[in-house]
C-alpha cells in the first residue's frame, strides 16, 4: 500500500473515532445527561470540536493529500479514490474555517439546545431568539469562509445536500405547492373522512415500548449493535455502525405517533447498520447525504409501514396489545385511519400529504432569514401566517409553532429541504424495487422484510459515498430525481382512500 495513503487512512480513522465520541456525548446530552450539567457539557463539546478541527486541518494531512494528488496511481480502486476525494474536500472545507469559529459554533449549539428545550417548555420564543440571531451571524460568517462563491444559504444547504442550491430546490417546491395545496383542499372538503375514534384513549407506555421494539426488530434493527431510548425530539445517532442509537417519545393517548416515529428512526438506523464499515471507519463507508438518509427513513415509515399489506400483517398484534381500544376496528379501518390527511401543527406528526408543506414553510423562512427579507423577531407571526396560507390552520402558541423543532438550536440551517427530497427519492426507489421484486407487497403482508432490507443494503447502504446522489439515483432507477413519482403516489393512494379523483 502507498505509504501516503496508509498515513491518510490512519489520520482519517482517528478523526472518525473522535467524531464518534462527539456523537456519543451529543446522544447523552439529549437522553441521559442531568440538566445541571449543560454548561460543563458545552465546554467539553467545544474543546472536543477544537481537537477535531486541529486534526482535520493538520498540515501533515494536507501534505499527505498533496503527495497523493501529485503521485496519482491508476491501480487505486474506487474505495481508495473515494477516500482521497472526500478527505480532500473535507480538508479544504475545514482549513477555511478558523478554530475560534468552530469552537463558538459547537458551544452555542450545546447552550442553544438547552435554551430551546426550556423556551419550548415555557412557550417563550423571545428566550430563544438571541440564540437564533447569533447562529445566523455565525453561519453567515462560516459560509463566507467555506464557499464565498455561493449564496450564504446555498453554502449551508450544501453541507447537507452537496451540490444542491436554492435555484434547484425552489422550482421543485413551487411545483409541490401548486399540486399539494389544492389536493389537501379537495380531501378536506370531501364528505367522507376516515374514522379515527378507535385510535383515541389510553395506551400504556410499557406496551408501546414493547410494540415498537418488536416491529423495529422485525424490520431488521440489530439490537446487539443498537438501542432505543426516549428524548424530547426523536432522532437516530450513535458512534459507528456497530453502535446505533434511536430515540422516540411517548404519549399515553397516542400509540401511533411513537410507533411510526420508531419505524422512521429504524429506517435511519438500518442505513447506518448497513454501511460497509469492514472497509474501515473511512469516508467511503459513510452515508451519502441527508436527503438519501431521509429517503431510507421515509421508505420504511411511509411506503412500507403505512401500506395496506403492513396493516394487514400487524393488525392482530395491534388489537391484542390494545384490545380495549381496537376491538371494533379492522385492518382496512386501521389503514385508513393512520393515513388520514388532516393538517397538523407539528411537523413530525404530519401525514405524508401535508408534510412537504411543513418543510417548504421552514425552507422559505430560512431562505428569508439568510437573504435578509425576514427578521428573527418577526418569525412567530410569519410562521403563523404561512401555516394559515398553506395548511389552513394557525398555531395557538409558539410551542406548537416555531419552537417545535430542534434543528435551529444546533444551527442546522439547510437541513429541512432534505426531508422532502428524501420523500421524493423514496418513491422513486420504491417504484424500482417493485419492478425488481414484484412480490414485495405479498412479502410485506407476510412480515417478510428481509428481501426489502437486502435490496436497500445492496443498492444504497453499502454504496457509502462512492457516488454522489444524482449518480446513485441514476444507477438505481435509470433516471435522475423525478418529483412526479411522489405526486402520482400521493394522488393514487389518497384518491383510493377518500374515493375521489385527484388529477
């Protein structure tokens, strides 16, 4: 092996191990850490962020990359080439950002999370506003450092969806708005509305936990290399494919939310557990982009678990678990009830028809903040006006409105578009799966998820970062991202559920 490549591998694996520690500390902060430790944890994370930044900007790493560039070897395989390419990109990205800025962003992220949690609890956006203002200042500064040729918001989007810009996203989102707002209006004004009364009542948390664990395991989550816990906001984290951690939250009056939250996070977890870590803890084994990651969570949550075959398979288990609630229901009624299209204040509780509008609202606010057409202090009003315009509802308070998501408390601007990009990717992948495994629906009805998981492992998870998103979608489906598959899927499914023609 080339001595410079061997040195590169050693340095990259050390950085990966440090990032794993950072991830575990972040998980602990949201799941296990006592509230009084927030200040100390902020200092710890800031210090560790500085150490990682030092490793990622080490001149010796740069010299190693330069030697590899000057002594290019035709015998390098695609994994080696990917590791070098991604390492160079990350090195150039990190060396442009001063250590001071890296540490301040890490410390503000830790402080910002605890401030957001309290502000959300007390319904006081004014307490969180200063954090948001400071994050905007820092993220604009960061954007100028890393990609001065891009608009500041585009630079932030690029961090999650490399190569994607507002010029690409805005027309797609405008097309979705034009299609979905009338569709939602038609559904809401239709005489028939699914019965959801049997989903109301009391659902013991221990029963919800057992149910979520079983279905997560049935789908393929490996509990020898993962765990499920509780947090304010559901997420998937962990330090390595052999240490994947997912969380949910429980409501004693709603078992569907926690169950489908777990299925969503299990989709993320299967991606993480399916990565090719045997090639080393290196860039080539990492997940691709957040949009591709979201495609995996939404693939399982929406296309598999909210399908009629899935409901047919699990309905008796649901009824046995909660007999007093589901005694009068049947699989078809359950399927219709969990797929009801009804505008909701909370993004993570939104149905798949209204969900994209939650994302578009956030995208437009972020874009406005970075462009200066919107101001932080005006956000509660702007949020409520857009909710009224797009979904016909107005949040009664900020907890159910602008304070509901954790993303801005960590400075994750540009993340939200990934959710709807992921939904579109998922539909396109599923259509291809059906063409290659024509018995997919029968397998779902039997609870046989192994062929689906194996297909995703092969086509997506084990590809790591060998290809960019556009190349990956092209390789799998034979075409680039086509949002019309998503729109056609929604119109077909909900047209049948509601008995209306959705053209």
